[in-house]
């Protein structure tokens, strides 16, 4: 039994060497993809195997997302939504890797992690995984499209930094006045 286990381990090592040999020409691209939260060396290799590194066939990131079926589908008639919201089958291997990367990124204290948490609160965990996976796919397109590009995390406070406190205050006042209240603001001590 131990001899069988040793034989299987040797076979696994041989396959790993073959994978590394096939991935060697794309090592720089795999290294850049590895910088994205949630993507490790194995996921980077799987993504490169599925979409390649030549992004000239996808003019925009939206084209890549559409090809991978990570675009929202809208099927409506007479104001009623039809179907289950599925956008088709797509590449199931790429979808699996992006889903795992999205779950991994959701546990980090980064822009992608915060984006996942914001969407999960409003829409649910499964939709948040797909939305985060699409964001990761857009980042992948930009990294592979420009060989000099590097991943730069925007930070978990990106959304809160971009909201203007004055406009939020006016919006809340407007909402309260629409409910019939008179609002007077006084600065906190």
C-alpha cells in the first residue's frame, strides 16, 4: 500500500513539473495575477489556461466578461422579468476559479473584500460572489492587456472616501422632509 502511495506521489510530482514547464512562458503574467486578492499561483495558472494572455481578441473588459458569461442578463417583457436571470453557461472552469477567488477575496481587508461585503448585505452572498468575480475578471483583463500594469488595491475605505458628507446630509434631509418632518441641524458637541 505504501508503494502505491509513493507511486502516486511520484506521478503527481511529474504532472506538477509538466505544468510548470508549460506555464514558464507565462510566468510574468501569472505573477501579476497572483497579486490580486483571492488569486494564488494555481488560480493564476488556471485563468491563463482558460483565457490566455492575448487580450487583443477582447477589445474591452466587458467583452471578456460577456464571453465568460459574467455579465448581467436582462430578460424582461412588458415590465415583467422572465427566466431565472441566468446569462448562459459560459466557461465553467473559469467560473469555478473566479468563484473561489471571489470567496477568498471576500475574507480580506481590501477593496474587493469590502465590495463583496457591501453587495452581500444588499443582494445576498451568491450574487456578491458573482459580482466580485466579475470585478476580478475586469482587473485580470487590465493586467493582461497592458504588460506594464501592476495591481494596485484601492483600499477598503474607497467607497466611504468617495462619498461627499455634504451631499449625504442634503439627501437625508430631503428624505426626512419628504416624510413630513421639519429638519433643523445643529453641530454635535
